[in-house]
C-alpha cells in the first residue's frame, strides 16, 4: 500500500484555483435577459436580440 500524501498547496492546484477565480463569467449573461424580454413581447422579434 502506498503512503503518498498529496499536497493541497501544490503549484498545479494553486494555478488551477487562480485560473478559476480569474475567469470572468457574469452571474447571468445579458443575452438571457434579452431573450426573456423578447419572449414577453406580443410580437417577439428574435432577430433584434442577437
């Protein structure tokens, strides 16, 4: 049986954590709001959404 202990503070884990934090993903993309708004119109114009 191996007694290998992984170090949580390894450079790879640190780089991965930093990359995850650096990705700028908005909580809800604006396109979702535009599509929802168009769907609520009496005569939706989805060409204007995109």
